[in-house]
C-alpha cells in the first residue's frame, strides 16, 4: 500500500463521544478528520428525535429515514421531558464546561440545554467543518479483503479502510452511495439506541399497547390516560418512566390509572419515601419478579404468582449493541453476539478500546453503567490520539489477547458468568478501568496530578451522596439535593480529572 502523507481518520457518530474524538484527534498534525452522522444535526441521542417505531404515524418515515434503513429502528431514545440523572458537571468535557456557557445552569439539565452545550463545544474548538450530516455509514471494510469487483466499484484511493456511505436524494427518492478511504476508523455509535425486547411467553395474546421505553415520548398520550400501566425493568430507564408518569419534573402528576412496576430487584422501592404516597394512594404497585406469561388479552401473570390486569406494557429492559456496518465474515474484525440473549458482547478488544485484529480500528464510548461514562470516553479519545500520533505504542497482538482474556475472566466472576464485557459494574470496575486508562496516558499526557485527585474526590463524594438516596429508592429527591456543596459552581473545566 502506497505511503500517504496525510492521515485520514473517520469517526462514525456525532454524539458526545464522536464530538470529543473530533476535538482531540484534530490536534494531530497532518490529519484530516471526517465525522459521519446519519442524523440531521450533531448530538447523537441529544439531537431530539420525535420519531419512534411504536407510533403508526411514523411508519411512512421508515423508508426514508437513513438510520432506520440500516438499523431497523429509529435513532432517538429520549423523551421530551427528560431530566438528566447526573449533575451537569458529570457531562462536561475537558477545557469547556457547562458553566462556561451558562454560569447559572441548573444541576440537572434537560435535552435542549445539553444539546446547546454540545453545539457551543463544537464552536469553541472550531469543529463544524468536520461533520458530514445526513450521511449514513453503510459499511466499514478492510481494503485488502475487498474482491476485485468490490475494489472496482469503490473507485477510491488505496488506504486501509473503505467506508461506504449513503445520503438520501430528495429529487430521485433513492439512496446515493459513496466510497471513501481512511487510515483509521473510530466508532462512536453508542449503545443506547437498539432496544432489548425480552422474550415473553404468550405475548401475542396481549391486545393492549406494548412499547419499549425507547419509544416513550408523551406522558400525556391518550393511551396512557386513566389506564393501568405495567413498567417492566429495574434500571434507571424503567424507574424514570415511573417518575415521568407520577411526578413529572416539568408537567407534574399525569392522569394515569395506576402504574405497576415489575423488576428483579425493586422491592427496596416499596420502602422509599419518594414513592410511599403513591403506594398509599394506590397509584403505584411494586412487584419483585418478572413477567412469567401473558395469559389473556389484558392479563399478565407475574413470577410472584399474581395476575395483573393492565392496558399497556412499557419495556424498560435496556439496550443491546448493534454493529451492522461491520462484515463479520469477510473481515471478521470482531466476534459478535457470543451472548445472544442480550447482545452485550463483542471482541477481542484491548482495554475495551482497540480492535486487536486490526489495531487501527477503535471503539470509543461503549462502556456502560457508570455516572462517569463521559470522562471515561474522553480518556479513551485521548489515548487514541496518542496512539495515532505514535507517542503511545500498543503491546503485541499476543499480549493484547492475553489482556483481553484476563478481562473476560474478571467479567465472568463479577457478572456471574454473563459476557457483558463493556458493563463497568460494580463501580469498583469503573474506577479500576479509568485508573488503567490514566496510567496508560501518564507517560505522554502531562497534567496537574494534585488537581486531578481533588476533582476525583469531589466526583466520588457527589456520587456517594447521590448513591445514599438512590440505594433507598429516593429517585425523585436525589435530584433536589444541592451538590454544589460538594462540587462548587465556581469550578470550570471540571473534567481536568482526565
């Protein structure tokens, strides 16, 4: 392959991870950065998308929506009255904080406020020219594995990767494909878009609405009014839907008949002060268990033996990875879906970041289950920068494989043998992982160690205070605490901990 003078880097996805990657990678000399985003604006999930597959009025959009064309679901997962579940300073990026934009910004922000911040971040670092909007990445291929016919079709310069993209031709109402060549690819496509729909026995008998919380939009919708709603799930998504219906932070209580929360570990919520009034008023029931079977048009049997008569089922059962643009047969860059039930595994990936079989491919922003996700993603993008610059050297492929297998052994033990290698839970796993990333960066990235430790202390103290309320089920009042008593509002550039 001919030696190129300019390094061409492709970033897939313009959410927070992709935006941070564009900022840091654009600092590499002699580099051309291209970010492909299927949506009509930057922001990823924070670019609010009303369209959802559960609403029949959006069926005509399925054919023309670029993201739906490949992924078979719309991209949006946020509802308009969402309030973030962590303070803004957990979501600020390095060298530009939310308080740099709005000194009086509230601790917990809405979609529009964070989208405005992401736009301001792009302006602050002069990144707008990097982004190609309304452009779907259809495939990421290795040039060397293309057939002669595919190479002839691609008609692009010879670099390691060939990216096939598509845009929608409004005039001809067809997809127009284009091929581009790159030396490096950074995947920032996230993990909170494709819903996990659990298998439920007898589900075809149910005549009411069944909606993944990904498709939840309007708490005032007619199909919710005066109806009995079963919310399935025990995570933040499911519990926040309960809050949206009973104590909406912007609209107040909604006119629902009753909410029944069913989940594997939800019994502690029955004792929470935040929910006791709703339970006493018979607006909320909390059942520890799962749906065993749908036994009638509106009858659902729970594993505790109870029969619930409900009008609507909202599935707050999480998300799964989706990498449809990779060719798992011809390139086999990673093995995918070795945990077929949840699709939460792929590998081998070194440090949950570097594709071992082709180390010029990176996965940024795939780790989950931590309030410090965004600081972790920023550490990842900075490591990618130094690897591409040649300032950080990767171990041999053999050593990377051994490191990956060691991670899997730890995951099997901590996750009770489930292969969810990007889930950093319990919190100790997240702390250990971020410390590994910091140690990796330390020889090439100079920063104030004492300042970093102080920020880390304040982040952990904030998380501890939040946890004290969440662990006893107070998911409403934990957002009313003044965390500025721990993390002063006057502190800017708060992610200097990276």
